């Protein structure tokens, strides 16, 4: 019974309005986020692949560190573009 009251109170609250971005910024934002997600997915897949291999632990550690470094390097330019875009969006919303 208490769960129903809690649920009713929660559903009575207005939903947050979706964020609206400038039409020229939204496709770029979506593209950047999609690219970062693809990079992250590939990194996780490779990390799992290396982690599951039967090999010398020191070699595995070196391979995982090299993979982590490559992942950071690949993400870097997209994160910079995302920061610039975030600033443009923030200026637009003022």
C-alpha cells in the first residue's frame, strides 16, 4: 500500500522538459557522442579479449596499459570538440 502512495506522488511530478539545442549543433553533438560510444565499446571489447587470454601476467598488464593509452589518445580530440560544443551550447542558452 505504501508503495502505491509513493508511486502516485512520484508520477504527479511534472516531467523535465527535453533539452533543445540549436538545429546546427544537435547533429554535431549526436555525432560526437556516437563516436565516443563507439570508441568506448571497441576499447571494452579489446580489454575483455586481452583479459581473458591465457598469457604471462606481465605481458597482459603491458598490453592493457598500451590499450588504455591508445583509448585515451583516440578519445582526446573528440572530448576537446565536445568541450567546445558545450561552451557554444552554454552561450546559446544565455
